C-alpha cells in the first residue's frame, strides 16, 4: 500500500475516531450513573450550547478530543505528503533609503514580490507569512528567498546553509516548522544617495490606453 | 546602374526605419520628496494593431533607472511602467531617441 492511500485511510479512521470515541464515556455515564447530571452550556464555534445528560458528556469529550487529535492529523498529513513538508516564514519588513533611514510608506509594500530560487510562487504584504516546501528529510528548506519591492530595492533571506540558519535574528522551530525573524528584514534601495535627480518635467500618464 | 543605386538607397532607407529608444524611470522619496532612479521597474512597449495590443519590448531598469529599447519601428506606442502606468509616446525616425522621464507614483 503506498503512502497516499495509507494517508487517506488513516484520515478516514481519524475522523471516525473524532465522533465515535466520545460516545464511550457518554454511554457509560448513561448506563452506570443514569441519575448523574452532566451539564454543558456556553458557546462553541459560534453556536449557543445548552445541553445536559449523556449528550453533554459526549459534547465535552468531543471538544477535548479535537485538541488531542489535531496533532495526530498533522502527522497523517505528513504521511500523505512526505516530500513537501512546509515551513512557515514569519517576519516584518522594513524599508530603508540609501542613507539607512527607515521609510514608513505602506504603499511600497503593494509593489512587493517574493521569489524563491529555485522558483516557487508565493505572495505577501508588509507582514510576511508564507509557506515554502521543506527538504525531504524534514529539515528547513535550503533556499535563497528574495524580497523584491519593484522600483525600490531588494532584500534576501538566506536559508542555503546550516550557518545561515543559526543567525541571531532567526528562530528556527523544528516542532512547528517555523522560521521566525525577531528583527525586521531590511529592504534597502538599490539607489545610492549620489544618484538623486533634480526636479524635471515628466511625461503625463494616460488613462484607459491599455483597455 | 541606376537600378542598383535605387535598390541600395531603398535598402538603406529601410535600415534607417528603426530607432534606439532610451528613457528613465524615477521614483519620489515618500518623506523627503527627493527624486531617485527607479531600479527594477518593468518597462513595456506596446503597439496597438488590428489584432489588439501587442507587446513589442520589455525591459527591467537597473540601478540607474534607465531603459533601452533597440531597433524600434517608428510609430505610436504605449509605454507601460510596472504594468499599470501608461504613457502615449511617438517613436520618430531617427537613430536615437531620448524619451521624457517618467515618474512612478
């Protein structure tokens, strides 16, 4: 049996487990202690819950088991897709001019493009949070990530070596498969201060020309 | 002899019907208002034909914000910056043509 089929069967078994296992304590409560009152009330997933008896016991066990089984679900997903475990890259970008001054212009983040070598499509805004395929052995992806703000400048995230992953601004969590940056990732303009231009007359853009 | 001379002249005139375009893309510093060359801007030259808009040339500006488009046939074109800023330009029949700079908003 290949991994994909095994993964699907395990997923199916897991979802059955989600609903069947909580039945055991509720039946036991119903049979052994018929007079014991179990009450569950409150809100769950946006729904108002107010139940009692065996169904309340079922509900409580169901809620507890969902948390416990979520970790198992992640492992099953890994079995189904072993070659592409994903890692989350989380961080904040900081734009700087040629003299090192921070530029706070959120409009420039609209021009941001993130690319990987080898290329994998992804997108982000000022606060970046994206997933990239990891190595088959489960270690972090060996990639160079380029953050390109078109017309402004570029920044890079170097994950190509073990040494790069031990950087002081980078927290690598192997459990959650997350690489989080404690310091902003700098995007510096490619323009040097000496390249400034004097005010001149510019072409006037037209609207609807490309329609 | 006259025919050969005419053919050569015709050939040379055809060669002259291509212009090397040059221009610059600027960007304004959001705080100081200083003007900088826009590096990494996408500059596309588009011509409108009976079949709709056709992309003629694409250039990515370097750190100097300059773009160069060689051997462009004279005519009317749209210069598109970063896929959203359109400028109507006329390419004239001369060896080199400098276009007015464009400012990225």
